[in-house]
C-alpha cells in the first residue's frame, strides 16, 4: 500500500478538536442544562439522544472534566443507565 492510498479527500467540515464533534457539543449543552436546572441528580434518557450508551457516557465524562463543569457535575454509569449528579462546587 502506498501512503497516499489511505487518504480520502473531504470537502466538508472536519472537526479538529474534541469540541468540534456533534457528540461533544451535545454533551456540553446537556451538562450546561443540568447545571442550570440545579437538580441534585438526573438520569439521561440515552434512547432519546441518538448516541450509543458507551459513546454518550464517554462524551459526558469528558465534558464533566472541562473547567466549567469540573467539580460541579459527576457522571456515573449504573445498571446500564447514565446518571448526572451535582457536585460540591457551585
């Protein structure tokens, strides 16, 4: 295989950072809404998101480690469900 054979030209937009993916943007919005609502806990209705449970959990976990959400939201996976919990930081 020649090196150039594994390249595929793309005309559309290609995300260059983790914040550029649809999943990442969705998780950021979901986290922001959870913080805004001020709930102590919330279950994520995975089937309504259009993402798989594992991918969504990883995306939410990544979002929870961003500066604006760190310490404010904890993400847990329990019995096949994803749960967001309010952290101690306001």
